[in-house]
């Protein structure tokens, strides 16, 4: 597989074309950003840790029947993925209240959410990723009603699989964000699943083991990601 021109560079990952039309290379960089790019830093090892973390989770999800764009690891910071047409929406499931839900609704952080909530956000930096709903997504053509329904179904399926996976490692899956794309007409999980896009709390202490450590200046960001990985059995060396 030959790496060709850079197609797109986001805040933490870059995407490259390959010599095969249907595949792209995803590069996980050490760059870290929060608050719409207002807070940025370079964190040693983060690209490698997130690349391997994502590979592990995507493989578990595929085994459980969730279609994903992940093909294989190709280096410490690169993975081969299917080329998809991304849906410009973010799907968020929450099992425990935290983050923007607490700010928006005034609920206490840590409150259990039963049943878990499902929210949609439009991917639009200039508008700060506003919350939308199925009706708006359909009317503005960001996805069809069927595609959103499938994305929602898959997002909850991911919850069933990962809540148990993390629980077995003594970790609470508080919330997470997923992105989907279309590959040959099918809704497929894309982007990444890493501690950059979810909240993970230690079950016993409720210590934060995710990107909130960066957002809140708690330090030990990559160390926390690696701790989660180690508990899941991921080999980072
Ligand atoms: O900020 P908020 O509480 O809405 O985030 C919910 C979950 O989605 C968190 O795990 C957060 O890390 C993730 N998220 C993300 N990218 C965004 C917005 C939220 O990964 N643009």
C-alpha cells in the first residue's frame, strides 16, 4: 500500500490517499486540541497510543457485528481505513451526566442516565457544532432518515459492547461521540474511538481517564490513556 497525497488534515488526525481508490491512510498525530481549537498542545506518544487504542476497539466492534472503516494498523501512528463519504453529524450517547449536558440542563455531573441519552450534533466548527435532531438532519439533507436511524441503532450497539468491555476493566463508559460514513451505500462506523472522544472514569475512584484531563488541565493525559489501554490488554510497545 503506497501513501499518496494528503487529502485532509484535522485537529488530531491527517488523512492520505493511497494507490487503492477505496482505501485511505489515517495518521494519528500528537496534536491535541479542545474548545474548538482554542487550547492546543503536542502530547508525546498520543498519536501512537490513540492509533493502537482505536485499532483494538474497532476490532472488538467488528467482532460484535458493527461495520467499521478500520482495516489494519500499518505503523505506530497510521491505520488503513475504507474511503467513505462521511455524514456531517456526530452521534453522542451518554450513560452518566457530564460535560455539555450538565452545562445545558443544569444536571449534576455523575448522575446516572437511564435509559442512556442519544444526541446529534452538526459537524461545523464555525457554528461550534450545534445540537440538531433527526428532523433537521433530514430536511437539510445531511443524511436520510434511514441513515440516521441506522447510525442511532449502531451507536447503541456500540454502547452494549463497550460498556461491558470497559466495565470488565474497572472503568465506567460515561459518554462518547461516534461518526459514520457511507461505504458502498452502507452506514459504517468511521473516525476513531479513543479517549479523545469519550469519557472514561475509574469505577472505584471516579478519576477521569480521558480527554477531560487535557480540557481541565489535570495533567497525566497520555499516561491515563495508556492506563486504560493496559487494563484492556492493549500492547503499546
Ligand atoms: O462536550 P460533550 O459533553 O457534549 O461531549 C460528549 C462526548 O462527546 C464526550 O465524550 C466528548 O469527548 C465527545 N465529543 C467529541 N468531539 C466533539 C464533541 C464531543 O469527541 N466535537
